[in-house]
C-alpha cells in the first residue's frame, strides 16, 4: 500500500515544492496540514492530483486536530514531514511572538502526537541554528558544529531541533532532522531576497541590498532540498541529523548582479538600504555525510540557469504573487528597507 505523508506547512514555499516533487517522484498520498498564514497559499497546491493530495487548514499547535491526523498514520512507512514554521528573520525581529508559538509549541505538539502513536517524524530545520561564519573561515557547517543562533527565528528553530533530539533520546521517537541552506525556486514569498528583487525589477523598481551586500548565502534549489528529504525519509538513520547543501555560496551582491543581468540592467543598478540588525555574515554547508551515507547528489548545478527559470516562473505567475507585493513593500518601507 502507498505510504501516507502528513506534510505540515505544505502550502508554503519549500513545503509546496516538496508536495509537488513527492507527487511526481513517489506514489505517496499526502495530507497537507497548513494554517494558511500570510505565507501559505492554496494556489501553491493547484494542479496536484486531488485523489492523492488533501489540504487540511489548521494549526500545528492544535493538539486535538494534530492528534486526529497523526492517529490516522497507521501504515508501516507513513510519516510526518514537518515544514510548518514562521520562517522570515526580518519578521522575527519586529514581532517574535508567533515564532515561539509555531516553531516551539507547534513542534512540541507534533512530536507528542508522533510519540503517542509511534509515527516516524522528519524535522525540517535550517543551517541558521549554527550562527554564522567569517567570510574567510575554511570550515563550513557540519553536523557537529555547536549551535549558536542569532535571531528570534533561528533561536526558535534551534529550540525545535533540541526538542526533537530530546524526544528521540528520552521517548524513542523515530525521528531524523535535516538542516538545509537557503532555498530558491518557484512559489517563494515576495518578502524573501530573490523573489523580492525579481518582482521589484518586473515592477521597474531597483533591487534593495541590506548593508554592503557582502553577506554570503549557500543557495540550493528547492527541488534538491526535496530529493534530499526523500532520501533521508527512506534511508536516513533514526536519531541522526543530516546537513543539506549544494555548494552554492554567493554574496548577496553577486546574486543581485546575476538577476540584474538577466533583466538586461547594469550590475550596479541597485540601492543599499538599512541593514538587518544582527545580520548573519555567511552560511556554508558541508553536506559530506548526506552524500556519502545516503548517496544523495543535487541536480541543479547551474545557479544562473536556476535563477533564469525562477525569473520565468515569477513572470508567468503574477497572479500568484501580486496580491502580497504592495503590503510587503509597505512593511519594508516602514523599516527603511
Ligand atoms: P514559508 O514561510 O514559505 O512557509 C511556511 C508555511 O507554514 C506556510 O504555508 C504557513 O501557512 C505554514 N504555517 C505557519 N505557521 C503554521 C502553523 N502554526 N500551523 C500550520 N501551518 C503553519 O517557509 P519556507 O521558506 O517554505 O520554510 C519551510 C521550512 O523550511 C521552515 O521550517 C524553515 O525553517 C525551513 N527552511 C527554510 C529555508 C529557506 O531557505 N526558506 C532553508 C532551510 C530550512
Ligand atoms: O539559511 C536558511 C534560511 O534562509 C532559512 O532558515 C530562512 O527561513 C530563510 O528565510 C533564509 O533566511 P535568510 O535571512 O538568509 O533569507 P532572506 O531571503 O531573508 O535574505 C537572504 C539574504 O539577503 C540575507 O543576507 C539578507 C539579504 N537581503 C534580504 C532582503 C529581503 C537583502 O539584502 N535585501 C532584501 O531585500
């Protein structure tokens, strides 16, 4: 019998890309549990087979609802794949409160249900739990790098990872954790760096770089994140953490330069704006464990081509992002960004 996956946050950016990817590459049946916050979008699940994908609108911190959904996961390969989170650093700096509720209490609610019903659990986390690196640091993040989060967002993600680890050790929860680097691709909210600059340029607005633009992120296509999560679900060792990354380090200035080039604009046609408080300088992932132990490799090796596809997606799907654009920019304008 095909497995059932309960995918939390499946109407958000990475969760919806996972649902599309898993529907195409496996025969799994998928229940999406999503609160449809400002970051969730029903339209991100459009076109998926209705007999295989069901959206349940609800909160991961709702213990009754979560208990009912998890109780239905009775197949031997059924699992919870937990993407739901408040995910944006800038929002966490203006109002940390929903980050604590969703990222900590929400994760606690899910792992309690998973242990009660003995259901396999995969926790989606971020490289930001490790803090940041110097630009010239020869060491990248590995599974043994000490936790050192900087923002309300990353500290609540770090806390959620620690909860999962404790539930594995104390209660025998059958869980794995993955910490991935910055994702790009279709269906990402226009508050985030790459879609913000693409949609600004579509609207004839100059891109906005925080500070000097020297901060480095390690970019991976969302589909490669999805293939890694499927590999961990199928072959990952219980209790283990796997770092996911595709050797995609680029400074923000370089990324803006590539986007400007794709729009036929000069590489310096951007504005410097107020920097993010506590802005992490550099993230970089060493994904050797995932590659050697589980045989995973990324498919997207050409960042420029991936960015060109992403630009094409935003040009072709204006109905998807337009409703959020003005409000998002108004919020950035209030913080001088
Ligand atoms: P997103 O903000 O685009 O999507 C989050 C989704 O979770 C939305 O659909 C939202 O409606 C839903 N949600 C929020 N609160 C909820 C709640 N209380 N109950 C149910 N649903 C709720 O985020 P994203 O960028 O897709 O990130 C998804 C996950 O991946 C997060 O856990 C994030 O920490 C992690 N992650 C993101 C990146 C990245 O580059 N974006 C990289 C590594 C890890
Ligand atoms: O590393 C993984 C993390 O990547 C995830 O855990 C987060 O959920 C995800 O949002 C992302 O966090 P970042 O803070 O790195 O992503 P963001 O898109 O907000 O910003 C990327 C970089 O670009 C960062 O250095 C800040 C900068 N930036 C961002 C915006 C929105 C700008 O220079 N200008 C902008 O307009």
